[in-house]
C-alpha cells in the first residue's frame, strides 16, 4: 500500500498584499507549510492560515526563510550557520505560538526558497537548521529535498526526516532540481507532471532532464497553488494518486 503526503506553501500574503490561493488549495492537501514572516506572511495571516488548516484537517508546519521580504526569500544570502540557526529558531517560535493558540501541534519544518536550496548542498547550513529544530522540539519533522544534505543532517541530529519531491519541477542527474533560470525547469504539461509523480511514489524513480534514471524517495509531494490552473493541478494530482491506490496522509503518518 502506497502512502504519500501532499504539501503546499501557504500563508504567504502579508499586509495589503494577497499571494496564492490558499482557500482553494487547502481542500486538496494533507500538510501546509506556513510562512513565518521573514520571506512572506505576517502575524494575522499566520493565525488565519493555521485556523483554516485545522478546520480542513490539514497538518501544519513552519516554512522559515531568509529575512528577505522584497526578494520573497529566493535570493541567496551570505548568512553564517549561526545566523541561519537563530533565524529558524525565531520563526519556529512564532509558528509554535500561533499553533498552540489554535490547539494544534507543529508537525514539520520545511525551509523556504534560497535557504532550502543552499542547505540542500551545504552541510554546515543543513546542520544549523537541524540543530535549531532539535533544540526547540525534537518531535518536529524536518522536510527537505530528496537525497539532500538537509536530510542527512536531520538524521545525524536524531530527527525524523521527510523526503520531498516536486510534481512540476525537472530534476538533474544528481537528484537536485534544475534551476528556475534554465529552460525546462518547470514542467507545464500537467499530464506529464502527474505521470512523473505517480512513478516517483510507486517506483521511486524519476527521469532527469538529461535522460538518466534517478532513484528518489517520495514521502511528500510539493504542489503549488498560486494560480487557477495550479489549483486545478492539485485537484487532479490528488484524484489520480487516489485512483492508483495511493493514500494521501499527513507526513507524521508516513515517516
């Protein structure tokens, strides 16, 4: 019996700015990564997003990023591991306060954007993130890119780790994502993306952009819901997975 989590990055609106289509997406996922105010989100949005997830029976996780609101946390920053560790603790603390006030536990922590991509390859940053989680709450699951340093670091620190795959992103032969700046990085053919995802879950394989077969663990699938066609894709991917006998469940039930 195959079981997989569907996660999406939510709570990324802030102040007068609305980003994403959270209400439409939340019905189709099992785990929500909630922005913690550094790359996106604000206190009111965090509170509202966690309450909405709870009402929909969706597990919540922290989605900490670099302090880079203007760049949406997607720009590489020259932060020391000590700084990154403190940033993650700070954002986890905010997330845990809002989760507690809504009567839910923080299930997981998934770094955002540049922090996620840099820590996937930089062991010092990966250890800093894992230490931050372990020192705050060892029960929180660290979610990171399949095959990345982040998962290695989490295991070293005794954390449960969740291996994340991307439904609509192309992979390189080493298992890393093709950078968004390169052609073919995002897969726009929904049927192709769904077929790839089913294969990652049931066979543990994905075809790299250069043609090689790459082994991959798929505990959680990241789906984006920032436009109407993306919401339709989330709906379709869930329906297709379930029709193939795959159970959709929060990450805590899988790892």
